[in-house]
């Protein structure tokens, strides 16, 4: 998914504020659903972040065009693990390993079959 860095994404020096890398990745995960005509929420069920490990390699700046790539690392009954990377051209700027749990009514639940199919298609 392509993202342009706007002024609002940066600090006073025109460098992307660290927390916005997480937002860019969140947008890319949502887009995976939107592209299939789905929402990432279904019948009071949704994904929550349970763990993430992030690595900041280089800075993005105001006006840059970034590409967020998402890869499925692992699918389990109630969770998935993804690697998300942000590139400028072919240069890696940021990457994270994120684990998402599927919950319904606040409790861990087996991942919905449509959502499983979506993530399996990314492998």
C-alpha cells in the first residue's frame, strides 16, 4: 500500500514521528480487508494487538512516498502473526513483527473463516 507523508505526519524537522509508522501499518492492515470488500470487524468480533517488535532503520520525511508491505508469518486458531515493512523506493525504513488475537465480546475466539481465507491468500 502506498502512503504519502504529509506535514501532519512529521515533527518540526520534517521527519516522520515514530508513532506514525505504527499508524501507517495499521492503515495497510485495514486496506487488506477493504480491498476485498470487507471490514476488519464482524459481529462484535475484531483483532487486537497482543505483541509487537519494531525496528526503525531510517527516517521518512515530509513528501516521501512510502510502500507498506504485509506478509503473513503464522496463522493459529485464535491469532495471526505478521511482518510489516515500510520502504521508500527499495530502501527499508521500518519493520515490525506483530501478533494479533481475534476476540469476540472481549474473549479470545477462533478466527472467522472469511478472515482466515483472507490471510491465507497472503501467504
